[in-house]
C-alpha cells in the first residue's frame, strides 16, 4: 500500500502533482521508493540533490572519502564549510536541509564484494556515480544478481555517457564491456580533468532516468547508450543488445557470485589520487629533496605540457606519458632518474614502462609534484 502525502508534501510536490504522468499516485510511488547512490562526488552530487528534491522516500549514500577543496569545482552538494568532513555526512546534511521529509542512510565505507549485496538489497534502484572500473563491474553484477536496474554514467573532460542497465529487460554493463580496458589506458578525471558543469548535465540525466524507471513512464535508456559532448552540444545514441554470451546475465552465465574486482580489472577500486609504484620503487618528496642536494639526478616529468604552466621542477625534462614509449631513446638507462607527474599515478605507469625496457635506476616520486608542493616547496600550488 502506497503511503499518503501530508499537506506539506502536497504543497512541496505540487508541480509534480500537476503532471498527468506523475500526479498524486506517482508522487506516492516516489515516496515509497528507495535509491542507492554509489559515490557522492561529481555525478552523485546532482543525482542525490534532484532525487531528494523529487521526493524519493529513502536515499542511500555510499562513499568513504572526505571533502577536498579540489572537489568544489564540480561536486556541488559540498561546500567550503565542509572541507575535511566526511562526504557522506556533508551530503546527508545538504539533502536533509533540502527535503527534511526523506530518509538518508549513509555508508561511510568502501563498496566491496563483502558488503555490496547487504547495502544494495533493500533499495529499488542503483545509481553508479563512480570513477573506477572495479566498482563499475561490482555495481553491475550486484544489480544483475538482485534483479535491480542500474543507472550508469561516466564523464571525462567534455564527454559523458549514460545508460540504464537492467538485465531483466535488456543488456547489462558486461554485455557492452565484457572485459575491462588494460590498466592505465583510460585516464581518470583526476588525471585528465573534467569540465565542472559536465557532471551536472550527466548527473541530472541519471536522476531523470531513475525517476522514469521508478514511475514507470517514458522510455528509459534500456538498450541505449547516450553519448554527450559539451563542446558541440551533441547528443548521440548507440543501440545496445543483450550479449547471449554474457558471463553474468547470459543464459550460460558462469559468474554466479561476486568476485575480486580489483584483480579482475588490475587496478584499485578507489578514486583517491596519490599513486605509488610499490615498495622499492617509490621515493618521497622529502627524500628526493635530500638526494638532489648531493647527487645529480635526472628528473623526468610525464605530465602534459599545459600542466607545466601550473607548477614545474627546475631542470626537469618533460616527456608526456603518452609519448614515453616512442621517446625512450632520449633517455639514458645508466643514469639515475626520478619520474613524476601530478600525483604519482601516471608516473607509476611510466616507471613500469621504463622498468620493462631495462631501466633499473629509476624511482617514482610518490604523490607527484603535489607532494613536493606540500612538503618541500610550498610556494608551488597544489592542483
């Protein structure tokens, strides 16, 4: 039985009640619905705000990060006053202020194979606001196993994608992407950047699709992938078909339970920026500062040229990561070398490439030039 609306709720949702496709019964459906939002960052911010405003009765928020100043360019659910606060708490406070009639449950923990089914089981729909492949595959498999729709989206620079993966009615994420890309091939927003308004555009589309599914109206993006480009303001659609050989939702599926998604994808399932090349290969900013006082070291900067305008280390040689394999002949394998980027992630991949080519005297600057700016030369900006 659907819950009734109070007089205050009738006033709050009056613009919905005037729409024939929603009306009083539809609003009661929304009040009776629950949505799980994985991530409270760029995509999760508009998704959560608009679903809360729309009157979804219960929202679940999953994140385990804290608000950072660099988030505020796009993660509009947070603010300057909440920098350093847990993202799920910051988001919950904003949502309850926006709509005190809803219930907001927070999960300040990584979304993993151990807890995902428990967290998702009691929600009607899942919205994927993550920025890493292990969690995307995990979210998909959880949705398939529980028979729930998964509203997927991804963003990068000026481009976005949205689809609704619902194995009961169409393809799942694995139908489109049976295997993850090779580690390091697809850069994250932390590495490549994102236009601040792009998550707003894509996130509100995600919220729209969730409302359509919950209300049973319109044509959700089931079996379709929306492609958006902000530079030319274009929307394109690609038709998707269910893969009969899908290992999760196909008739002969062989994946029956959640797996180790970090192992499957070859990358960690978190969005934190600081990269490491592993024990024995890393050097900290303070250690590097001592070394350069006494030794001649070659500094190799694998960032993009436009990043040098933000910050740079003296005498560093710039070879962007994408050009490194073709320009190895410019480097001397007998020379001691420290490779760095913004945060240590790209340079860790560069170090792996150098090591495979026979370079043995190379270290990765853990935390990148941002760590140098924090620990050694505070006149440099952190970005």
